[in-house]
C-alpha cells in the first residue's frame, strides 16, 4: 500500500518540478538531489495539501527534506496510502 503513495508522491514531484526520467526514491532530497528552490518547495507542499487534504504549516517544512519524510509526515497526519 505504501508503494502506491510513493508513486503518487513521485508523480506530484515530477509535475511540480517539471522533471521526468529522474529516479526518485524515499531517500531523494528535494534541494540537493532535485535542485528544488524555495518556490518549488512551496508549490510542491501546496500540491500535497490539495491532493491529500492535509494542512502543512510553515514551521513543519524544515523537517520535510526527503521524499520519505513527506510520506511519513502525511501518514502521521492520518493519510492512508
């Protein structure tokens, strides 16, 4: 089940960053590996909030640095895969 969530999260990241063909794993870091800047991250978080109906306050953004961390964050907020 978690696999489906990873796939959807990857789709959102690819869409928001306008990238394709890049390997994205749970260890992938947004800034270092995907060259996402602050605006990219903001738009990505916006897309995650819309997709999963979860509010992600700005103070929580510091802990969301990898693909795995956004999945864990969403799961901790009660989102199911």
